[in-house]
């Protein structure tokens, strides 16, 4: 009696099937992470905080230009139209080093109010308060 196809090829078919299943699960998880991080990065509070850090003279002096954001953003946000809450840790880096932007904000009547917006430099853990720097900047 002749063996079935699987009976003749099980030594390579079984590992290939398991590997395919693992790759599909990994791709599914990677897709979820991609969409979650993309949604966080599209948030107005995230964008405003990142731009504020990129235009701060102290941050530019410490990190150099260009300043780019990293992929592994941690925290959470909830945006319900006119209201919302955001708590982020945004990794950033430039030619001279890296840092983390910490943001705590809430949204009322469609306007984000920032409770905390600081940059902590990786090299010496110095903190730069982005809100204080913006308040002290001369009006243009």
C-alpha cells in the first residue's frame, strides 16, 4: 500500500507548517503594534509635543538636528472629540544623543491643556521644561 502525501513528506511538511503558523502570528502581532503606534503618533498632543521639543533651543543644542522620534512610544491616550486625556513617553534622538519627551495633557472643549511637557536627556538625566521655555520666549 502506497503512503499518503503527508506520510511521504512529513519530515519537512510538519516543520514548514509550524513555521508558517508562527510567522502568521508574528505578522499579526506586528500589524497590531504598527496600528497602535501609528494611532498614538497621529494624536494632536503627540504632534504638538514633538514639534515643541524640535524647536526648543536647549533640546536642539543637546541633541543636534534633525531630531527624530522613535517607534516605541509608551503611554496611552483617549480622544473623544471635544475631550481627551494623553500620557506619553516619546523617545527622541539626534546626532548628539537621545532623550525622552514626557507628556501629560487633557483636552477640554477641543483644546489640549498640558500639565507636563518635559524632555529628559539620556546622557545626564537633565530635564528641560518645554512649557517654561515657551512661556519665557519673547512674543513675536
